[in-house]
């Protein structure tokens, strides 16, 4: 056997994840043997009998990732482009842990093994992406950027799925399909319009914080290397005693941060609409390896009535002066893909893919994404997407999941009774892993309901962000909004003026003045790709300046 095929004891020092690994890796984590039952992410299963519920009678929680993976695979046992994040670029690398969170031992907060030892290295694969546009769209378009990291840890995979911006448009996953539909092309004429986007936003005031970023230069990062990353959602860390804290993740680029105005992006697009993919690939090829420091914010797991917002609200930022960014490790991307389709296009991430020591918060967006992300991979890549090398954990996998489209191999253990594809069994089937630390068991008491959160505070942080922008960033924000709203229905644009005024009076005033000037036939400088008037002019210009050709 080669070193990578030889099972190890997984002693917690990082040896279990060294090397490239294979899609049928036999290495074991601590406490495992060859017949230990796992998920397809390589997570040892300590309880295969019960779903996670509020009390032992229920109701069940949507965050039951183990159950969702199991039942959705079962649903597909009998025998497309991403809806979002279609355009992407990726690279391999390594995450090196500091062994501390800030100046404290990290074990105080989490028992996750990838963090526990200074210098421990965990292989990673990162996929950067645009969110709303298609697979071959220009990388200069205004859009959030996806920033998804797959950690191949000794306890199985951990996916940290995030964006370059630290907030999102909505706070409840119920609205996600509506949000994306508003940003996609019109179902009649197949063109994206500012009116559709702002029609949704003007009726969704919690989106204003995102607007303050997205329509400024922060909406067009210069490239993937020089942008921040954020987990956006709130998660939990769990220690050896089962105690938990709330945590937010942030990636800080060591290359600095650079953004583009709309005019600068348009000039680049005229020369190269793949510029960010090319930039990432060529810098890694030259040995200019990009690095990001992983930093976390920690908060006690309660409602924090002293704050003027709900800490689980994804449209809000935790103030850094109250919840400082604490460093936990450094990620370096040092190897390009050998095949784009096999590695970048087929890579699949999910917010529910956590390892022991990491857990879910009650964040409603997170719980909705936990089902959606992995389920769309089963639909898009296939039922057995976790058997692909780019998605497979670099350790032992043994499941009772069978068959389905494109089953590459059977997840059975050496010496297992192949007649037994269920558990429990007394006939030499797979067995649950031993429990080495207590589960985190938060206590709940409340009515089940369909209501928004109490502390919405939709405008304060959006106004603060507007005032924190530099002058040129505010100018670009106003120009871009005017360009997108100039030809929109007045009901939509008037609502947006009102919402901007609620955030900051100067923002509302400048937007109203810009729209009035645009409607009077004056040129509002900047514009952007959503400006329908400019779009119609360009369509007519294509015919006017084109050269006649003779038929052949």
C-alpha cells in the first residue's frame, strides 16, 4: 500500500490529512475502525437512530444535515448549470492553523481538530464565483462574489460557504428564490433590468445594507485575489464540554483589497471578460500564491438585548469594536486545477457540511441554505456527487447508501458483510462511531410561528456604510443607482428614494436629484450595465456603425 492508502489511527496531529488523498481513501480518524459508519462527507456517525428535534418528541429541525443527506439520496436511488454561482474559478491550497483564537487557546471554544495545533495543515479547495449571472458572463459585472472553501479535515470535509461581502439581501430563506428571480433576466424578453431588481429591493427594506455595498465599487471586486471573504451566516463553535458560542467567519486578503468603478469595469470588459479567472491562474502559475487570514468574531449564544439588531440577522454586521476579529489561521492557494470541469465545475459545497466542534446557529437563512445547497448538487452533479475526487473526503468513508445515477463504487468497509446495507445489524454490518464528547444541546421554549424577527433596524447600518464610503465611492453608488432606476417605473424609483432617505438624508437627496436630471435628458455620469436607456442606445448603435457585407 502507498502512504495515502494506508489507514492511520488519526491521532489528531494532522497526519490523517497529509498528502493529496484519493476518492476512496482508507485513512481513519481517532476512534474509528474500518467498519465505523460515516456520512459521505466522512463524518463519523455517533447516532444513526434519531433526528435532531426540539425535545425528544419534536418538532424536527431543518438543519438535520445527516438525515437530509440520507433521505435525499434514498429519494434518488432509482435511476445542469448552477442556478446561482454559475461562473467560477478555483484553486487548491492549504490552511495552516495558529492553534489559538487571538491570544487564547482555541480549545476553550471549539474541539474542531483542524484548529487545535499550531502549524497543523489541512488541504483546501476554493471556488470563487459570481452569483446571479450565467456561466460565461463577464467577470466585470456588478454582483456579489462567492467565496467557498472546502477543508479536507481528518474528521471529514468542512465547507465554509460564503461571499465577498459580509451581509446579504434577505434574512429568511423563504425569500431566496424571489431574490434570485428578480436578478435574473426577465422571463419575457430575457434581459436583466434595474426595474426588476429594485422592484424587489424597494419592497424588501432589509436589503438596503447590501445595496450600500453592491451598487458602490464594492460590487465589482478588481479580481478574486484582492477581495475579502465572509461566511455571512452565524455558526456555533462547540468545545469538549458541549458548550457553544456564536461565531462569524471572515477571510482577510494579504494582497490588499481593490475594487472598480462602473466605468473602469466597462473598460476592462471591452478587453477581457475573463480577467479575474486569468488573474488567479497566472499568479498561482508564477508562484505568487495568494493568502487569506481566517478571522472570527465570537459572541455568547443568547439574544443580546443590549444590541439594536438581532445577531442572527444576515443583513447586519457585528460591530468590530464590540466583537473583535480574532485570527485563527492562514490559507494559501498554491496549485491550479489540472482540469476545470472535473475540479472547479463539479466541486460542490454545502452550508450543512460541518465537522465535530462546529455547529449550526438558529440563523433562519443558514437553516434554509443547509437543505438547498446540498440538494441542488444532487440534482446538478448527480446523486453520487460526493464520490467525485474533488468532493470526496481524504479519509475513510463507509455508508449504507447504495445505487443511484453514476455510482462509482460501493461505500463498504473491508470485511463487511455486503448483504447488509442497513443498520443496526448483528450480521457484521457497519457500526456507529463512539461518542468521545457530549453533544451541544441548546434548550428551546417557544411557539412555532411564521413571523419576522423583532429587531429589524433596516436602515441604521446601511446609513453608516454610506457615510463610511469615500467620496468617490458615494459618487459611484449614486451614479449606478441612477443608471439602474432612470427608466424604471416611478413607483419603484420613488420607493427607493424613500428607503435611501431613511438610511441617510444625503443619500436620498442625491438619488432624487440624479433621477430628476436623468429624466430631464441630462447625462448622469457613470451609469452601469442595468441602464436600459444606454442599452437601447447601444443596440441601435450596433446597426448604425456596422459595415455592410455581401452575401456568399
